[in-house]
């Protein structure tokens, strides 16, 4: 769009007035607004400004409450996910903190009357891994904190 500047025919009346014209020789919207007061145009601009202020970028108290409510709901969802993850980690860690092993003892020999005898027994040996205890303690603290935060968020909601 090529804009040209032309002097009006009334150059003597308005010597410093330059008009912007588009490529078709028509005045631009800004030039027309200088000559004609358009109350509807001004009302539309005011309406758009108020609409943007109140609807698009609201600053009233209900908007703030809804924004906080949305944040609390998002926190609840994230805490529920965190609680489920923590439960899984606690279960895995508690299983890894103990290892159990079945052992078998076989004995062969002669008894008091010099008769041949055999015997076997099975027993379970459990081994505790103390390094997992610190990790389990940390996970349980995290679980308590997550559940408490989730509970408080639900009460706030």
C-alpha cells in the first residue's frame, strides 16, 4: 500500500495541512476521523477497551478466587500423583531392605544302633540391608508430607 502526500485544493486556507491518501486517492481512516467526529466509532473503541479490561483481563475478586481454586485443584492432582509414586517407592524399598534365602541342611550318618539314617531340614535366613533403612526413612517422611499437603489442599478446596 503506497501512501502519497498531497496538498489539498484549499492549500491557501490550510497551508500546513498534508493529507495521507492511499493508492486509490482515498483518505485514510485517521484522516477521516480528523474531519468527522464519529460517536459510534468512539463508543465501539470504548466498548472494546472495557470488554478487554473486564472480560479478557479481569481484576475482580471472583477471578482471583477462581484462579486460586484452579491452583489448589492442580496441586491436589500433583500431590495425588506424588503420593502414589511415593507408595510404590516405599514398597520397592521395603522389599529391597530384606533379602530372604531358603537353606537346606542334609545329614547322613549312623544312629545309636548303627543303623543308617538321613535327615533334612529347611530354614529361612533373612538379611537386613541397613543402607536401605535411611532411604526408607526419607521416603516415609516424603509420604507423610505429601499426604498432609494433599489433605490440607482438599480441606482448602
